[in-house]
């Protein structure tokens, strides 16, 4: 059921002033592509607070060492930004695999995180790019490493009325690969996704971050696999060993989209493919 | 029931009226404005039958609240026209090429094609396929649709019909 009360604050200041007068069971509405579907399947709050019009959530800032991505930016808007193509190759690679073009025109990167799903493509990409998430509640900001934001399926670190201001991503010279396995080539929710970002220097891995979607209760960071690769060359042997480690870190379930055993085996396959692409880049 | 004022532009004309907070854009267009060209297929963003242009970008009107269009511009299939006010070149090509069977998905597909060709007049077949990933057709098998969008692109380029 869609709620009968919708509030559309004109600014963040207006939002914080309005909140106390609203019913307790309230939700933020951004792109709406997940919330509208949740509402058609059951109760989704007594009141929606539409933050899609807030300019303060759509900023994009570049400093010499980092990028700041406003939570209200749509996936399409991000995919078209030259700075994203240059500094966030994983996000740029994941974008065409994120839902469909019309959904990308509405869906926001903040909503992708707030929804708390372990299969989120945008989140998986940003996790591999070492993003932090910046949360805001009445003028108080806090910053968490993005993987720490996820507590369980559909459970996040967001407190009552707190919203996602955006994501801070450091600039680092990495290449990325995004491997997604879905029911079809495009426009499917992932059965398994593996995203690898790596900085290679002098032929050896200086740093690598491996994130996986749909294979754990939260977006999974394959830390053992990444640590193993530190200081090594990417060749058939190291790739195969790292991929096996990534598989050992996954704890998928069987659900309507895929089976646990298959998902686990595919983590190894997709991790090896992603690492091979990085080695060839 | 909470009502709010919606002031927006629909197919070039200004619309200003009170609407229920829970009204979707699709319900608003079909039931309040009588614009029945926009279809409801799945109601969950999977099929693309309800696509409209919001500030020039294709969006699923079933997943959008009408109130979110306040101050913005909407174009529906009824607003996609040729320069002479008749059929748009994409619509003509779809008819001539037999790209329409039952027709239910076609308004959404033409909206998606128009959004793509406006943004990318030289779109390749691969671009067209990617743009239409969110549009389901259960009749044609897509070949005729893809062919018609390619021909529309060529027509639009040749005649500068915009």
C-alpha cells in the first residue's frame, strides 16, 4: 500500500523542521524504484518523505584526492560523468548492468545502498573502489566504510530519520573488472557478481579490492583473496589461488534466483575472469 | 487523504490540479488526464509499457508518484508527433515495417526509441538493443522492432526531421 501522506521538503533545513510533525512510521522516497515495488507488495510506512527534489543531495565534487557523489544522483547521471569514467571505472562498468535504462534514469545511488540488498550492483562497484558512505541526521554527519554500512539483508546502519548524504571515494590509480551472472545478459538481478579493482605497479599488485554481490547476507568483501594477491604478479597460478580463496569467503543461500552450491562455485569462476581481465589490461 | 497541487507541463500544455499523494504518474495520465496511450503492463518496472519522457528521459510511470513531476515536463506517446502534427517518423516506420503486432508494448518502445535517438542520433544496433532492454514484447520476437528503430534513425538523419 502506498501511504496517503507524502511530504516534499524544499531543502534539508526544511526537512529537519518538518520531521517531528510527521507520523512515526515514515520512509524516505528517492528514485522510488524499490520503494514503490515494496509498497505494492505490502505496508511501506504511513508517510513518505520525498527527498528526490533536494538539490543538496545531488552534488558532485572533485578534490585533488577524492570524489564526493551525492546520494540523489541517478545511475544514468553518474554513468555519463567524465570524472566517473576516469576515476570510478568499476561504477562505470557496472552501470549498464544495473536494471534497465529507464530504471537507471530514476534510481539513485543512495537508494541502492539504503535498500540494503546484498545484490546491489552500484554498491558492489563502489565497495571495490574503497568508497565511504556519509550519513546525515539533523546537521550531524558521520562517515563509515561502505561495507560496514550493511548489517544484514535489508538491514543497514541508518538510524531513525538519518539519510545518506553521499559517498566519498578516494582517487587511486586502479583498473577494474565487473563480472555479473544473471538470468540473461542485461536487466536481471544478479545471481552472483564479482568486482575487482586493482592497482598494479611494476608488474605486481600494489593494492586490490574484491567485492562480491548476492553471495552473503551483505555485500561481501573477499579480503583473504585480496590480501593473498598483495605484492604478487597476476598469473594463472596466483589468479587461480585468489579465486579459490574468494570462493571460500562466500556464504550464499539458495533462493528464487539461484542455488547456494552453484553460487559458491561461480564466485571462483567470476573472480578468475575478473582477475584475468585486470592482468590483461 | 492528503492532496497536493501538481503543476507540470504535459505534452506541451500546462497542467495544474490537486492530486492524491498516493497517485502514480501512470494513474494520473490514464485516469485523470485520459491519456490512455501509456499502458500498464507489469506495474513493477519490468516491462516498459508505461514509459514516458520526464524532462527528456525515459522513465517508468508506474514507479513514479504523480506529485514528483511538480515543476517538470512530461511527454507521453500522445505528445510524440511529427513536425506537421501527424505521425512521428518512428511511428510511421513502425507501421510500414510491420513492427507492431498486438501493439500493447509499442507506446513504451517508441518512447524509449525517441529518447535514444534524441540523445544519440547515430545510435548503432547495439545501442538500440541496450536501450530496449527494459521493454518486453511478447509477440514480435523483437527483430522487426529493432529493424524499425534502425530505419527510423536513418530516416531522421536523412531528412533532418526534428
